[in-house]
C-alpha cells in the first residue's frame, strides 16, 4: 500500500472539515463501497473511534491508494459535500498538469523521472518552455534551487512518478490529430515494458514506484477515476503490457529473488484487480515469500489465494507479525496482541489457502518463522484438509515449540509425503512428533533429515524402535546431532535388525569416536540393505578405521559408499583400507578428504589401485597433504587401474612437476578416468600447455580446476544422494 505522501490529494484536511455526524456518515458509506479487501480487514471499532486525523492515517497507510482516491470523491458526492470532492479533484488535476504542460515523448518522461533537478538547458533539449513549469511552481509541486542558478527540482518524487504512470495508462485525447501532425510526440504503449525493465530500474530505482502507481490505475475503479479527472480513456493495452513487465509467469523469470517477488506482489495488490492477478500468476509453479510486515502479509495473501498451479512454496515469517506467543512483550499488552492477531489471521487464512487451491503442490518449506498458536492451528487445518499431493516438507527453526508436533500430526496420515526435514533451535522435543509420523499406518516416508536435536537416550531409543517398524524409510540423515553412547549403540542394533530397511545413513558430525566403530563394524556385517554410510567429521582415527575394515571385509557386507571426510586418519588408516580394497570388497566410493594421509598413505592406496580385485570407481583425496613426490606412484597406479572413473586431488599442491608425471597416465585413451579435479594455477603457461595436451590425447577426460574449498558441501556430496 502506498503511504499518504503518495495519494493524489491531502486527505486529512478534507476529513477535518467534517462535523462529527458527517464523519460518522463518511465511515458508514466507506464500508458500502468496499468490495472485500480494501477496507473490510480494518476493525470496525478502530474505525468508529477514529477522528478525522486518525481515519486519514488508517486509510492512507492500510488501504490501496487508488481505492482511497476514488471512493473519497464518491463518498463526498453522496454526502452532497461537493466542495470537498472538488477540492480533492483540484489537487488531482494539479498533479496531472505536468502531463498537459510537458511534452510526454518517451525521452521526456524518462528524463523527468531520472532527473532530480533541471534548468534551461534541459528544458530546451526537451522542447519545453520555462513558462510551462509555472503552474507546478505556483502549486508547490516544483521548487527553485537557491544554489544551482535557476534550476528546478520536484518537491516530492511521487509528483514525478504519478503523472508518468498516468501517461502510460492514458490514451491520446485525439488520435486522428496526432496522426495528422507528424511532428507531434507520441507514446507507444509497447514502450512500457522497456521503461519498466530490470535494466532501466537498475539505472533509476524511481521507476519501480512508477510501476506500482501504474498497477493501481488500469482497474475498473482506477480507470474511472482517471477518466473523470483527466478526461481521457485508459488504454486497453495497459494490462497486457503490465503482465509482460511484472508477470510472475514464464518460469518465474520476473521473480529471480525474494525482493523481486515482493515487488511483484505489491504491484498486483495495488491493482485490486482479481482477474489481472489471476492472469499474472496463472503459470507460477514456484514462489518464495519472506514476510516482514503485516502489509506484506496482506499483499501476499491477496495474490497467493489466486494461484492455482503452484508446485513449490517457501515461506519465512519474521518476528513481530504474530504477537500471540511473543513473551518479550509486556503482560499488559495481551489485549493488544490478541487484537493484532485477530486482524492478521484472515489474511493468513487466505495465504494458507494455497493448500486448497493448488492440487499439484508437492514441496513446502517453512523456515526461520515466528508463528503463533492460532496461526499454526490454521496452517495445520489447511494442510490436513488439502488434497493429498505434498511430497517434500522442510520445517526449520520454528516457534512456538509445539509447532513441530502439530504440523507433524497434520502430516501424519499423508501417504504422498516421502521427504521430511526437521531442524530446531536446539530443541529437545522434535523426536516425539517425528515418531508419531513414523508409527502412522499410512506413513510412506522415504527420506528423513533430523538436525539440531539434543534428545535424551530414551527418545533416541524410541526413534530406533520406529526404524524397525517403518518399511518405507530408506534414507536417514542425522548430521550434526550429538548421539550419546547408548543412543549410538541402539542405532547400530537397529541397523542389524532384519526389519530395518535403511539403505543410506549419515552420521556426520555426531561426536562418534573409535569406541563406536566396533558396534558399527558388527552392524555392517549383518545389515543386508545398508549401502551408503557417511561418518564425516567424527574423530575415528586409524584404530577406528581398522575396526570398520574388519566388518567391511566380510563378504556379507553390502556397503558401497563410505565417507570418512575429516576423521583424523593418517597413513595407518590408509594401510587398513588398502588391504580391504585388495580383497574384492564391494566398496566403490571412498572419500578420505581432509585427512593428512601424506606420501606414505597415498602409496598404500596406490598399491590397492593396481590390484585387479580393487572395485573403487570414485576416490576423493581433497586436501590430503599430497605432494609432487607422490605423483609417480599415482601415475603408475592409474595406468594399471581399470575401474576408477573419478579422482579428486583438489587442494593438494602438485605443481608443474606433479601434473607432468600424472600426464603419462591421463593421456592414455585406455585410462578409465572421466573426471579429475586438480589444484591448478592456470596462469602458468607450462601447466596450460600440459592440460591442452591431455585434452587432445584423451578427449573423454574432464579436468576440473579446484578454486575454492567446500566448507559446507563436500565434493562427494553429489554421489551420496539424499
């Protein structure tokens, strides 16, 4: 909604001219002229108790500006206060005078928006006489600068923006006259799209508000107001051009960021044109909303409830919108908090209606959101009553705390739900609602991620029990959860259970140690389904690796992918892994990144790569302290290996000499490698030449240059599919 400074007239002085009885009548007539969203959302008590000044603030700050301008004049006419309606019209005409006194060629309008001040030279360039500006100077629309030798500037930016928008919307008064007079400037409505393009708005942010004004004009009420005040028809082409400029269709190209989305929703809300909104959002499949104020809630709900083809919705609600559960507020503000939520909840209901109106909605992400008991209840009701289509749900850092439990209960019977992510602010109550979901007879969950959950041993035991019940869950991601000793043991026993269907398990950064490796090793022997195990960022050490290799060496072990990134492994651990890999192990993917294995460790691994029974296809050695002195052994191993297709040597300084030694293997077309990642200084001519020689000799090989460290995403993450 536009602030009062952007209305076409000053509303407060007009309302202050009304007697008390007249003001009451004005309020009553306002409601009769409101369709739904313009005024009905405001509490009747608040309006009834407002004086003229307060009512002006309510209307200008909380209602669409175009509606306020139109309906105010209509109400004054109905009250036979033509003196006030004429005053309002005069002010509107005053702002429009620059449309009639300035040549509105495209260049003129853009200049009037872009220029903050102008003088005789600029006016001559535009073909405008200085006398033409006198009406604006007399009406305080323009002011003469004291410091710039007769230059003028607009008092308020909106005085420039409003007529620019009006000109875009209005047709020529006499098209035949314009055709006869070829020298007469003309405006092509197709230029609206170019004028409001992202490129032009980057040059002049003021154009953004022109677009917002323009959206409020071509609707039925806005068109009537323009035609009444200016005596011109609104172009029938405006809506089509607006849809091109601000449509969120066409693959969401207009909404490349949250800021773009906010601007689009603001513009569409300002139009108050339901049909226009429906057309604008007709093909939207994905949208991300970040609500920071009640006005943004109103704008978003107005548009989202008219979406019908959404597939993905991401939502973030800032603190201060819902106040019901805000404990930081003083106790005596409880009534005020309740009234605030009563005011905002209807818009939240409309926003949540996306679950009813979008039959293809498959993805929902609610993160970093401060909700309330009432808003969570509405959300759960909408989720529960919607047609079953949701497949992936992400809930991160929500308040109040019971939001997780209530939303999980709503999701419990949803057979389509296959992916669920729960992440709390170190809350210890995430596991109980999760277990309720897993125990539900209709649960079809396949992927579960649980993060930041400092639960007790008993609650972890409940989760382990549920894992033996669920026959659908195949992927479990427990990254960044501290597992107490007994909890880790219980999970290992679950992996050994014949009714556990887990295939992929991530225990990254779960504070595991060498002591946990014995139970894990035993589980690996017995488990008939586990194929992927991530133990990254756990201090397992070489002795822990030795224990794991004992389990991995059994022919019954099904594990194919093992991630030991940053696990305090040295050459000793590589010795045990090398022995394992030479024994026809099923292991095909091994990540040893960020372990200081050095020259000796790499030699052990090279020995295994030379053996025909080694089945490794992907080996990640990112940041493993490998030096150029290792490259001769590695080159020899690669020439004999027939299975390895991916080798990551990123963040290892090999230099020209090291890469040159690797060339002997990489140039061979018989080399099975398809992807190699190296730390390369491409500014060195000799290295560039080596890479060109490799590419020419072995075109099937892709050499990736490692320029950055994967602090948050390991190179092997793409292969450890979740």
